[in-house]
């Protein structure tokens, strides 16, 4: 009897404890808009470096393809000279065929070795010395071209492979972006979000310098959509916005990649910042904004937010750059 009573008391006590734990131990509050904003920013900081790497590879690929085209244009006259020189020794080719000694000519044509070819000519005494010299020069030039072109071809092939790899990741990037947009929708619904896109007047009172004009162009883009790997005029990513804004005032050497924009600009101190200067963020400098004065910048933040103003101190600064 006593044992049964104790059991009932124990069950009741455990039940009360479980209820208490259910209320205090497992209660879960929905994240606040501020917490969701931080989640969005943290997630984007894992995606944006890949976006900037994509921009870099596109530029490198285009540059090397242009180099190959230039080399091909340069070698065209040399190829014509080689063809003409080979025509002059057609009699030699016929003789080689008739005597069954095609291998020597094949070796010359395939290896392009000037020493091998001229040695054969000397041994067989088929061409005059001046022709030997001309042929040597032409084949040497052809060999030099091929040696110069080979590493570029290899690099272009490697980068094309990398570009293909990045393209295959595009679906995942876009899926991650959709997730960010859904998170923002969860926080704000169809509302504007955490505040005005331009919390202060933009532009401020500027002089007529190129930097001030670039800042004004950047300010006019406030509200436009972020789309990765774009450079205006209707959508931007971060380095696309800074490049485009400066391009409007005639500066064309900024490249669509944050790290190269850092290399393209002159180092300045925080105290010397002027409108139009670039502000870089994070150790790998995967984000950049355009300074507009009084501690504010215009930047293209991420796909869940349009181009907007922001205090530069709200992100980890890693450097400043002045466009000459």
C-alpha cells in the first residue's frame, strides 16, 4: 500500500518536472529581424568570395584569349613565309617520296627543328646556302611562336575548365541567394526592411572633382537590384558598381574584381578619405563600397538588398583606395 502511494507521488513529481522543462527548457522564440539580418550577412560572406572569384576568372580568360588572338595575328605572315619556303623545296619532297625516304621530311615538318632540317639540307645538298638561312630563320620564328603560345594555350584551357566549374556552381549560388531572399521575406514580408536606402542626403556638398562626380553617379544607383557578376547600368554587384560609377567620369582601368580594384588604386588613410575613394572589407577584400562622405558609402550589398548607403564602420574595413 505504501509502495503504491510512493509510486503515485513519484509519477506526479516527474510529470510536473516534465511540464516545467517543456515550458522553460524547450521554449523557442522566432528570430528577430536584426538576427535574421545577421544570418543573411554571415551567409552572404561565404558566397560573395566565390562571386568575386568568378569575376576574376572571366577577366583572366578574356585577357588570355586576346593575347592568343594577337599572337595568331602576328604569326600569320610567318606562316605564309614557311609555306612559301616549303614550296621551294617541293622537289626535295618528291625525291624523298620516290626514294622511300619520307621520314626525314616528316620529321622536319612535324618537329619544326631548324637544326634537324638544315642538317638534312646540307647532307643532301638540295638547296643553296642562302635558302638554308631563310628557311632556318622562318622555322626558328615558328618554333619561338609555338613556344610562346603553348603556355598561354594551357592557361586558357585551365581557366576555361575553372570557368566551367564555376558555372556548374551557379545553380547552388542562385539557390543560396533564393534562401537569403526568403529569410528577408520572413523578417519583413513585402516591406522595405530595416530603413531608408539613403538615410542621409546623397550626395553631400561636393566639389567638381572626378571623385565627387563618381560618388554622385553611385548615389543615383540607389535602389537598383543586386545581381551577381553584373556591372550596370540596371543591376550591379559590389565591384561592378564601383567600376561603373568611375567609368561614367572617364576612368576605365578599374577591373570587375575587388582585389584587382585594390591593386589598381592608391593607398590612403582613413583621415584622408574623400568622396569617390573605395573602401574594402574583410581580410580577402571580397567586398567594396564607394565612399560618399561623412563616414557613409554607397554599395551593392547582396541579392536580398538593393544598392544603398551604409556606414563604413558597420563592416570590417581592410583598406582604402584612391582612384588616380
